[in-house]
């Protein structure tokens, strides 16, 4: 996914739905740190548009991207 894109998240679990309610459903995709050379496929670092909170989104995360 391209850095700087705005995505919409939807919670899959109770924990994920709480995070979306607390920090908003629109998030911006950030660069992955260069310290680890190979990130697992489907790993993204996201920043909330509403609160500025930064979270990691992986394949087993509590939320999914529903709109790009």
C-alpha cells in the first residue's frame, strides 16, 4: 500500500471496534521503519487522522481495511 494514502478501518473484534471508536475510522498509511529489512506481508503502520495515534495493522489485527 502506498505511503500517504488515507484508508478506512472497520473493527473485526470487540477490541478493534473500540479502537476505531476511540481514534476514528480514517487513517493515513505511514512508512515502515528500516530497522527490520523484511516485514511480513500485509503489515502497515497507520496514523489516525482524528487523534494522531499510531498503530500497526497486520494480518491478525483486530481491524480490516474496508475502503482505500
